[in-house]
C-alpha cells in the first residue's frame, strides 16, 4: 500500500498491510524539536541540518520528507497560516534552546529574557513593544500562555471582544491554502490531514489569545470555565457566531482542497482530566455538540473527509456523544486515564471510531521507561488497536523534548516489526 491507501484503509475500518503512522502532521501528534533533532541525527545523519520549529507554542519540530521516509511515517498535514503567537512560519533564523539544541525558528519569533527569572518571553505577532504573551521557564522546553485579562464588567461585556480572532479567510490565507493544496498534489502517495481554522470551540489553549497584542473579553482560563456556567448565554452567542464564520470558511476550504484531503481536524478542546471528564454529558450536549454537528454535517455532506476530535483525558462517558456529533476519529486516546482501557475502547467503540494515538504513554513509558518497556507497550497496543483497521499509530499526545533517543528508536523498531 501507499501511505494514502494505508490511511484510507484504516479510516474505513479495513486492516492495512502494516500500521498506519503519524508523527508531525498536526499540533497534537508532533515531536518536540529537540527530540526531532536527536532522532533525525540518528536515522538520517546530516550533522549540519537544523530542524525547523513549526509550532512554537509547544516547540514542535518539522518532520521533513527524509525523516518521514526513514521512519515510515504516512501522514502529512496543513497547519494554520499563522501560529498561536500570530506569526508565520517563514524567514527562518537560527536559535539555540536552553538545552543547547541548535534549531531554526520563524523570523518573527522574537524573544527577550526576563532578567529576574531567566525565563524566555515571547510576543504576539513578534512585536516586542507589546506585552509578552508567552513564557518559557528557564531550562524549559515550551511556552506557557501569559494571561492578560482586562478587568471584567459584566454589565459591559461585549461578545465582539471574544470574536476578534475569528473572521473570513483573508486573501493571504487563501493563497496559503492554495499553496498547500499544490503541496498535497506533489505528494500523491501521502495521507493528508487538514486543520480547520476557527472550529475549536472553547479551546482553552486559544482562550488567552497569545496571538493578540491586547486581547479583550474573557481571556482568563479560570474565568472562562466559570463563564460556561455563570455566563452561558454569552458563551453560546460566541459559539453561534464563531460557527457561522467557520461554516463560510469551510465552504471556501472545500472548494480549494476538494478530494485531496483525507481527514479534517476540527477541534482540540479538551473535555477530560486524568481521572474523569470535567464536563457533564448534559453540558457537552448543550454547549458544544450542536456546533460540532453543524461542522461535521457540512464536511460529510460535501466531501469524503473524515473528521477528527482531539480531547485529552478520561472521556469514556463522552465518547457516545462524540459519535453522535458525527466525529469519525478520536485522539489522543489517553489510555493512562481512568476508564480508558485500550481493549475496552476497541471492543465498545472500534466499529464507530478510528483511534488516532494511544500507541505509547508519553507521561511515563516513553520518557521514563526502558527501551524494552517501550517496545513491549507499543507491540501490545498494536495487537489491540490494529486488527480490523480503525487505528493510526501515534503516541499519547506530543513526544516531549527530553525523551531518550533509545526509547524513540525502540518505538519505531516495534512499529517496524509489525503488528502481531
């Protein structure tokens, strides 16, 4: 099978010739740039190569064509034109991480060092005259958003303030997506995923708006969660208007990409914690499901694309609701969370959902286990998820920066040995 044939097989619940693999196609299935650097040096060589930071919030590294080929990775993906800090991935320049890794970052990746803490500060749109919107702790590997919440006056709350980041695709956006369609066409054998902009309703990574210089509205994380109960009508109006904008943009994207896409990533909003969901079934049905249904209905009615929901944590009780909303793919399949036993998930939901992830635990096994433990866990997950299709191998969320090279190689060695 080609990679695209392999992905299409598993999306249609047919068992492929080998496990379908994704690393690097999305912002939730990537590898930290420092880990990519070590991995690439080991399997490709080329000591002078500098890995590009394609997603600077989590500092994810680009998985380039040579590395994809060397590791047997099947999927490529289109990220939004601008990153979470409001900068484009262009005009690359050198940068050195805290651990000494030499990488390339976008030209507008502009930082300063906090003299008191030694933390690295990053700025919206690269504008160092604006307040910083992200902080990487000294010695750290990725950024945390800086909450810049203006005073809230409930009598003067304006839903427009929480809609500032949503709007019609610009001419620059359309040119960007046309270029990415051409890139897909130049890679006919690859599986393809497209991240749909503006459909992550309530995505808490986006609420603080690190891409805006002076965000308005409700931008504090705790305040946002409170608002889903205390200001429910306000939140619903945001979602309603956000969805209407997204629907129009989606029609444009369908016109650009046509049948060149296999999967559309709709949302990265998390609904689970390690120990259970943090939203009730009723709240999901009221606040989120209507908008998920609307987006999924357009995609399924107009295209052959499958739709992808990312939610970390224990979401076992919400999975039937995700299916009812029209989702085809669940990620990251956090098997370490309560009620997320892989065999149970495959048994109960394997006919309705494609599991994209769950291949190895990135909280414990991959970063802290032995290579033998990593190998065994990967082989075990393959034996559970791969039979009958419906599985794309990825780790449980992004592979972190300090992950030992030997453990990453053990993971790919287990994939190379094939499913039982």
